[in-house]
């Protein structure tokens, strides 16, 4: 259900299970993890994760898998572990990641989007975190990401009401960074810009943002990276080129 293509330094990973609105079955989490590894090893500079244009982003985990959990508690644990491995792989990618959200984005679909660095949502996309409707919980790692993005008050509203928000509202509360009537075009401009920049610079900047998000104000390794990039021949060449202009 995950189709990977490479295009001029951009890895495009599409969820393609339209008959289930891209709901992820148990086996799908391993497929996602493998596809992410392939994208990272391809030499791509940025990853774009989306559904098929005009369809859903992801309706969440495939709840038909849940039916047997009452008789097999270990299966529930296996599901959680498989989902966690895939989402941690996505969040830990060595290249920037951008989620392009159209249509439905529910439950685990929101967790997938939150594991990306940047979210571009269609203005009229629908995002909802719905475990309360099933009488279940949400993985703690994903609650943590949600609170980091929207704050505890909005997180409580989204989790306890299970109510959907539009892509436009998601951008207001911090669940999406960009809302657009033309999300594919907005995302394309963004990822092509990202792909044009130096990978070492992007890696250092992403690392710094993650440290800051974890409450870290200073870091010796970030200082070392800053100094190394400032003293690089690549910077000297770029400055010389700009001075000539």
C-alpha cells in the first residue's frame, strides 16, 4: 500500500489503498518501515508522504485487525510495537519529511502526519484523533507529539471530543504548518526549496529544532556543527559566488 518513487532528489511515498481510505493494516506498518529505509538509502534529500491525489491521506489503523485482540492480548501488543517502529523510523529519518494531507486524516493517520517534520494540509481536509470513539487510548509517544504541536489544552479537546478539525483550523492550532486550497502545489514549492539546500546544514538545523523542542537551550555538539559549517570550504565558495554577483 506504500508506493515509493524518486524524482530529482525528492522521495515521494504515496499511500495507495483507496478502498479503505488508506487505513493501515497490521502488515502495513512493516511495509511503511521498509519503504522509509529505502527512501533514506536512495540518496534523496527530502521525503514527501501523501495519499493518492484527490483521495484520503489516511483513515488510521485498519480497525478490522482489532477484532481478534480480545482473544489474543499479545496481538494487541504486536500491533502497538509495529506501529511504533514505523513511526519512530519516520520521525528519525536523516532527511526532512513533509506530509501532504488531503481528505480524511484520522487516528493513526494523524500520528503518521505528526511524525513528519512539516505538515501541509488542504484547507478542507478533515483531521481527527478518534480513539475515544472506540473506547481505547492513544500511544503515549503520539500524545507527546500532539502536546508538543498544539499544547495541552488543544490536545485535550482533540482527544476527548474526537471531533474533526479542518485543515484550516489545524494550521491555526499548530497541527499543520500550512493550509492551502492547492496543497500539492504548496508542498511542491516547499520540498523543491528544501531539496536545493545543503544536506549537512539541514541536518544541523533539524537537530537543533528537536533539541529545543525537548527543552534544551544549549548543546556542545550543535556548537561544533555550527563552527564546522562556518569554517567549511563550501561556505567560502558560496560567499565568493555571492560577492561576485
